[in-house]
């Protein structure tokens, strides 16, 4: 008889819990969900830096794979946000954090994809920017990981992300300065100069062969500049989005303090 009474109480509590949960659903753990995204970003930036170091196709494929994993997490997080009754901090900030983190990851994929399409090999400037992106991702990861328990430490990480973004922007400007400097280009070893001069020769048929070679060399330089500038810009854009995510992290800290 006693066991039946205990069973009845258990069922009553279970029904009561279901009613409460239906009226006041549990708040999803958006802290952990944003951390999941940051974890993938850190891995992707590590692979991007490795690709810029070695030029290995496997590393480029890893960046693509991780970007796809990031998309899955972004969709999951936004869907959870849309269905949430309540959130631990501002709903709009959560959405902006989700999308900004993902945008930085998207630019990593775009970088390796366009390098392959344009036939561009990694250079020293790309490697340095990729290493800074890796550092930025790690600081962003640390910020969101400590947001719940230690906001002051998270604030330091947010500020560190902004500092890295300024370093990337400085490196980007220096890279452009060298890129558009014909003397700097001509002083590079022949192996590091554009090898697509022959592609332009058929456009210069009326000219003498010596003149064709000279003009083709100039055209190859211009094309090389345009291609590499595009890649540099993608890397800079990735840093901008990480910095934006750092801004959002700062806003969350201020609002929840």
C-alpha cells in the first residue's frame, strides 16, 4: 500500500514538472552553445595557418570541413534561439554573436577556395595574418568560455581580440604596400614571381617577341597583384568579424554586469 502511495506521489510530481516546464521552459545553455562554435573556429584557424605554412591540400580540405561543421552549429543555435522562451542575456546579442563567429569562419573557407581557383600559393604575409587569426580565435574562445563565471576575465579577452584586429589591419596595409611596389616584386626570386606570363602572349601577337615578353611580364604582375590583394582582403575581413564578435562579447558583459 505504501509503495502505491509513493508511486502516486512520483506520478503527481512528474505531471507537475511537465506542466511547469511547459509554462516555464528551461533556458537553453547558450554559453556552452557559443563555446561550441568557438571551438570549431579555433580548429579551423589552426588548419588555415597550417595551410599557409605548408600549402598542403589536406589542410585546405580541413578548413572546408570545419566550416561545414560551423554552419551546422550556427543553424542549431539560431533554431534553439528562435524557440527559446527566455535567454540568459539579450536575445539580439546572442544572435549577433552566433552570426559574427560564423562569418569569420566563412571567410577562412573563402580564402582557401579562392586561392585554389586563382592559382595562388601562400606567402609570408598570408601566413602572418593567418597566425593572427588563430590568436584572435583563441582569445574569442577564452572570452566566451569565461563569460558566465568570470566576466572580468572575459572582458580582457574581448579587448585582446580588438588588439589582434588592429595588428591584422596593420599587416594588411603593409602587405598591400609591398604588393603594389613593382620594385619589390621584381626583386623577389624568379620562383616567387608570377609564372603565367605565357598566358598573355596570344593577346600580343602583332608585337615582336621581345616586346610581347615585356608586356606579358607587366600584365602578369598586375594580375598577381589583383589576385593576392583579394586573398589579403578575405583574411582582413575574417579578422573584422572576429573583432565584431569581440564587441558583442563586451556588450554582453556590460549589460549583465
